[in-house]
C-alpha cells in the first residue's frame, strides 16, 4: 500500500519473478537468515536447515498467489515456515523439554545472591516451558511469531490466515496463561535480597 | 522480569545458520528456478497450469498433517473464518429435550456404516466438491479494518488409482456478505479486478494428488496409506488425534475436534473409519448438539460441536444417512464488526463418481 521510493520492496521482487524467476533469489538473500534463526529457535539447527529450503521452494511455487497489497514478504514467508514447522512438533517438544536445563548450564559462577536469582530464573523458565508445551499449536504459533519473529498482530494475522481480532484474543489468552502459571508457582516467592542462610533452599518437592 | 520479556530472552542465543546450510538451501532454490526458466523457454507464456511443476519428491513436504486443516483452499477451524449465514444471537436451542450429542453421533455412526462407499471404476474419478464461505479481514492504517465473507468452491477429482493424475479446480473467492459499506465497496472492486484478470481461480493437476508447493490439497498416496492404518476403535482414534493436536486441555480438544472433522469432511474416510470418528467425537467432553435443524448449502442436518470461548466449531450431520454435510464455525463472541452468532466458517462437501475430469 505504501510504496517506498528507491527501495525495492519484496512485493516488487515477487512481481518481477513471475516472468524472471531468477529474481526470486533476492528474496532468499533478504530473509533466509531470519527464517532460519526462527526455525532453529523453535526446534534445532538441522530441522531449521530443512525448513529454510522448503519454505523458499514452497514460496517460489506460490509466488503468483502473493498479495501485492503488502510490500513486506516476511509475514508470508513466516506463515509458510510456521506451517512446515507443524510437522516437527517432536523436535519442538524436545527443545521445550531442554529449556530449563539450558539455563542451569549457565549457572556456575557468581555469588550467592546471583545464584538465588538464577534459581528463580530457572524456575520461571521451567514454568514458561511447561506453559508453552501446553498451548494449542495455534496459540503457540501466534505467541512465538510475536515474541521470537517480532511480527505485529496484523502480520501474524496475515501469516496464519486469521483475522487480527483472533490473533489479539489468542495472544491475550496465552499471555494471561503465562502470568497465571507464574503467579501460582509456590516456589517463585524465593527472596532475592541475598540474606538467606548459607545456601538457597533446594526447590520444594511436592511429592 | 515479566513473562514476555523472559520469553523474548529464551533461545535468543541460537546460532545463525552455517554458511553451508544457507548455500545448500540457495542451491535448491536456484535449481528449481532453473527448471522453471527452462520450462518457460520451451512453452510460450500461455498456460501456467500445464507448466506447473511438481515439487521434487522426498523434500519432506508430502508429509502434510493427516486431515490438514485446509482443503481445497478453504481454511477451517481456528484459522477459518466465514459463512454466509448469520444465525442470530440465539444459536443454542433454548428449549429442553435437545438431543444428546452422543445419541446423535451414535446414530450417525450406526447409519454411516450401512452407507455404501461410492465405487470408482477404472477410468472414473471420485469428485469431491467443497463449498465454503470464509471471512476476510483487511487491515488498514491504525486499528481500522474491513470485514466481509467470501464464498469459494473447489472441486477435486481423485482417480481410481491414487497414483494417477489428480485435478483440483479452485474457484475465485466471491464476496457475499459485508460488515460495513466500506468493506463492500473494497471487496466488490477487488473481486471485479480479479475476475477480469482471471487471477484467483486455477486448475491444478498433479500425479498422486501432489499439486506442488504448499497447495492445501488432500491426502497424497502416503496419507491415503496413513488413513488406512488409522485405528477404528473410538478410544484409540481419540488418543491419536489428541496426540496430533498436541494438547489435552479444552483448547487442545477444540483442535482435536477440528482435526477429526477435517478428516470426515475430506470425503476420503471409509465407512468404518467414519463410524469410529463419530464415536470418538462423542467422547470429547463438551461436545453438544446446538441446532437440530441446521442448513448448510441447502441441506439440513443436526449441528453439534464444541465452544472454545471464541468460536463454536460444529459439524453438521445428516441424521438418517450418517453422512457429514459439512462443518461450520459460529462466533460465540463478537469479532470486530461481526456479531456473535455469525457463521464465520462453513464448508460443505458433496461427493459423487464421474467418468471424466476437466
């Protein structure tokens, strides 16, 4: 809708590629790294390698269907990648399961207060990971497109093919869920002023 | 640190792609581009259909989700929007004596098993015609947007031998219901532009149901095989689709419901599987009958479904034959200019056997 003079938009590249397919390569050069990072963040680098090549093959096949009212192809490309990622939910589940451990590995230096903070962070991450895992695939897609791919509500709507209002309600719901799990976590009340006795208590085990 | 800030920091340290990986992906794309150029050089730029290339096999794209949520270009379920019918604010029959969902589904299961599946002879095609209305939202500057409903028909021709050539005709989406004057003006103008240029409608052909790209087609032979392998036992089916949906909470069950409804709607589930699916649907908590006389595409049946808080997803079943007439999604909460009770997604499916494909 808004054309920026002197900068070639994604839309123009895609339009040109109808008759000059080779031009489509420019789109790859612009967005490949960001797409790969997003896919790797949700799964692992080797899955991301596949997602990257498949996303651009699919995009190339579908280039005539691109909505030229949009200048930016990111929502379109992230939408394709998101669909493809659905097939890799096991890899994503493994990533989520490993999240809390990833924080723990960081924790080997520093003083007591910092250790306590780290412990809090670990717990927060565990809860976040559990919540992410419990989300429906649609909700998780919306949340991660927002938080990790930096798409706006409108762009997420475009990427996932739903109205912006639905995106807004999904994100509100998921963010409420994230807050609720954090709030009901009994172990999240650990004091962080560093005046505990010698060492932080191990996390209470309910059972 | 709040929830979102924390989430944004997680896995922020993921490495950028290896140069190798980028090169490999770029080469794959370039190879595909060269194929296209070669084709364009050979064929005058007339038919895009005939020159449409099939995606290379083994790229992993064939592994679409069973009963994937899109069929013939029509999105359904949470992603869906649409339908020409505004049911009004009272979707649920207020009177007592409403049929129990489990009774209806049980009866449908019993009826469907007696229903003979269409027999496709060599040289014939199973014709699956899907009509649906989907909502479109166009975002404008700021928070403003236009909303309207599009009607689309797509027709799929499945050959007797699933490895032969399939044909998929996708019609142009036609705007039919508008939620503001501005939306009407824009949507109709856009429709005229597209029908004049011939864009927006297409006929795809592909061996084995593979139309290339991410064409939201149907089951490829591998998926047809996967359908054959699905359990018929309702409990096992429910467990299978819950795992597919990835969750067990109410939102997960809404997704589970949609996945099973999509498979029923695909027209490709054999009678014994349909019966199992109906019985599995009856086992999902919260599934209720909402409309005993729902009309979809001129046919009437019982609507039953599940409310996820925003949308009630429903299937409409012919009580006598146990055949699925279609699916619909009814807003249980206003969405933008669309009031509660708007049917924001509907798809109906008709199957028949024909002796030729276009």
